[in-house]
């Protein structure tokens, strides 16, 4: 029985090694995915959209920083500056589908309220210092 197990295990091990070598030979695509979390971890300001919420709902950045908004839902969202009653025209970012993103550079200090123009209750603030 041990021999049969070893014989059966060898092809499985080789298949696993082949998958690993394919990942290594892919170079750019295998390395590209880890770069995004590293950038976020290094302090790049970002807001994600998950389950009809902006996360974090309040973000503090420095003047001149660019915030990236990324849609994690499978539905169109926006990040529109101002309020529902009074859009202020500073930005109106469109993220039509899952994985899409848009950026805005905040060039002056202040608190900038934003919301999703398509979904009531989705709101956030960027505080710029």
C-alpha cells in the first residue's frame, strides 16, 4: 500500500511544482498583485467601497495628496463631492464596476464631504490638513 501511495503522490507533487514554476515564470503578473497592498500599507491614502459603504468613512490626508477610491462592489458607484442637496463640483468620480478606481488630488485644506450619487446612505469625509 505504501508504494501505491507514493506512486499516486508523485504526480500530485509534480503538478504542484508545475503550478509553482508557472507562477514564477509569470513574473510581472505574480509580482503586480502584492504591490498594491504594499502601496496602501506605506501610507498611500485610499478609500474602498464594500457592501454599499465607503471604508474608511473618514480619512485624513495632507494637502497635495491623492486619494484613490476603489469599487469592491459589483455595481456602479460614485464619489461625488458636496451633499445630495448641493453638489459642490470639486469631484465626481465614477467607478462603474468591481475593481474600477478613480483618484482625486486634494490641493487645499478643509473637510470635504462626499457621497455616492446613486445610493442613499453612502457618505464619507476627507479631512485635508
